[in-house]
C-alpha cells in the first residue's frame, strides 16, 4: 500500500479528535488503564501457572535466589508480553467506546 492509501484508510477508521476530546478522555483513559492492569495481572498469573515448570502458583521475582536466572527472565518476558497486549486491547477498546459516546476520537 502506498502512503496515500494508508492515510486514506486511517481517515475512515478513526477521526482525529480535538483538544477537548483529549482532555475529556484523560479520566476515562486513566480508569481503563487501572482496570487493564488488574486484568493483565490476573491473566499473567493464569498463564504462568500453566507454562511454569512444576506448575508453580506464583512467578519468581528477581530477588528470589532459589530460582535460576533463566526462569526469572522467562517469567518477566511473559509478564511483559501479557501486560503489553492487554494494555493495547484496553486502550484501543476504551478509545472506541469514547468515540461512540462523544463522536470524537481521543488520540492523535
């Protein structure tokens, strides 16, 4: 796709919002981020329980010396991926809901 086509497609999917929309979205975005963090924490716990060696209940923290560094790094990578994915879904969904309610896209 050319740059002109990409710009044309993005203009139809989300309209650029004004400064007022960005300001009004802040409390909404903050609340959705907090909820997203709670959801991501729960998702990570479930994922880690299923993929961890011995199906441990909790992920190791960097300061727990009884775990090998490899396991700590793997847990951290999984946690980062889960949090990043959940945050993207929550942020995008929240922006779309805000757009439905107000008629303005809160980003850009």
